[in-house]
C-alpha cells in the first residue's frame, strides 16, 4: 500500500471563497452600523445642546433688553429678530424637580414635575401640577383648564407622558476611554431630554436627584414642528402631538381639572417606548380624549 502526504491547511485556507466573502460582508456591515450609531449619537447630542443653548440665549437677550428698557436706552431697529422682540417684555421661568409618584397601588416611578411658575399667576401650581396619583387639590377658581397657563399645563402633560422614558434619557457617559461620545438614546426630540440638559447634576445622576432647577418657560411649538417630521405609524402619537391634539379641543377651556388629571393618568398607562421616545396608540388616545371631553360630561 502506498501512502501519500497532503499539505497542511489551516482554517483560513480551508474557507471557501464564498465563506470569506460572507465574513467580509459581515465585518463591513458591523463597521457601517458602528459608524452610523456614532454619527446618530453625535447629532443627537448636538441637537440637545443647541436647543438648550438657544433657550439660554433667549433668556439672556430678554434680560439685557429689559435692563436697557429700565435705563431708557433705545434699542436700535433691526438688532433684534421678531422672535426676540416678542420675548423682551417678560422673562418667564419654570422650576422643575424630579419627584416620585405617591400612589402605592402602582409601581413607584420617577418623573419630572413642574414645581413653580411666574409669580404673577393667581394660583399656586404646586397644588395642581403634581406627580400622578397624588390627586388634584387646587383652589376653587382653578377648577377649569381655561384658568391655567396653557404652556405650563402643556409642559406638565408632556413630561408626565414621557416619564416612562426617564431612565432611557438620563444615561451616564461610558467609562470606556475609547468611546469619546455618549451613546445615542434616541430621545433627543423629547421635552424631557431638553430640560434635563439644564439640570445641575451629572448625566446618569439626574433622575435620582431631588435638586430643583429652573428653565425658561419656552413654548413647545418648536417640538411640535419637529414632531411632525418624526416618522411614525399612522396608528401612533407622541406625547407632544397628544398635547397639540387636546389643546385644540373646543371644550378644553371648560374641562375640569379633576377630569384632566384622570385623562392624563389613563393615557400614561398606554405609553410605550420602543427606543425612540414614548408613543400612544392613536385609537386608544382618541377614545380616551372623547371619553374625557364628551361622554363623561353629557351622559
């Protein structure tokens, strides 16, 4: 019998051209995904920072123009934009705090709450704008939504519905020295991400901090415009879009505060986050609004 010896081939040589090609494709796809995630994280961080910077600059402009007005120094025409001129008269601030709901029947959840508002308001918002489950206890003259600052109510409504995403937004920076930017949270277009950017604590510690902080009482109209560009299924609405829908209802001004709090609690139970901010099923949302505004008041 005649023996023949074959040349030794390692695993790489044993791979067929097709296998090597598939491995190259997998590596290329992984590299592409990593670069895309890094790019998205960079854009997301920049969007949040620019929005926070714009709010601070608007506040500074309003303060400086107020000082000029107090000293009777005229402001040259054309120096301020129309948007800045509208904000010259008054700087409105809102105090926020991260609190925990008091309802023991539900899992305890932290959320950003509106704690204060401008001093010229005729009521104490801490009696109305409260964590869900604590129940309304507002004075008699604030029993209807038409008597309350709509921007503050809208901010509280959106922050409440975004509360399930709080732990997704407040993410600590990576300890890996090779990672120079924070991971993308997918929540840069939420109101919570915008207001959290001004929190005095470090990222990753904000949701557990009881320190209050102030932000300019900016309109959420910018968020409404941005929400229109978010690709969503027709069967879903974001918290900001939900606020835009309810505030346009003809019966909104005459809605009782207690009924509003009930609606907010009900909607909160249907909020789902799939990694890009909370959404509510449209049919569930519209049925809940109809029930709050029509059914419970007519029948």
